[in-house]
């Protein structure tokens, strides 16, 4: 497992973006417990920062897990649409 992420910091998904599963079926790849939990919350409507809060993980840890999921094409990064302003 990668110990030093400093060279990949610019490639990590943004904390305010969401992860969206590419498939709704369980992945064929073996994921560790944290990766499985992040993947289960990758529904496209929850930001990475909020996933970190729900799982009580550091944001950068969830970004790293997200990067792994993106790299093996189990998820894609999405921006979360802001709700329209209330008049």
C-alpha cells in the first residue's frame, strides 16, 4: 500500500465532490473494510467530506480510498449540484 501520497495530492478527488458507483453489484475485486464502506456510500449524492464524517475517517483517507476506487473503475468522481436558490 502506498505510504507517501504527496506526489498524488493533485490527483485525489476533491472533498466537496461525490463518488458514484459504476455498478450497483458488489465488486469482483477484494476491498478492505474501509474501502467497502466508502464504496457502499458512493451513491453520487454524498460528498467525500461527508462520507469521512459518517465513517469517522480523516478526509484525506477517504480521498485516497476514492482515488483507488476511481483507478480500478469501481467509481467515478462527480460534482454535487447545488440546490437552486430559494426566492
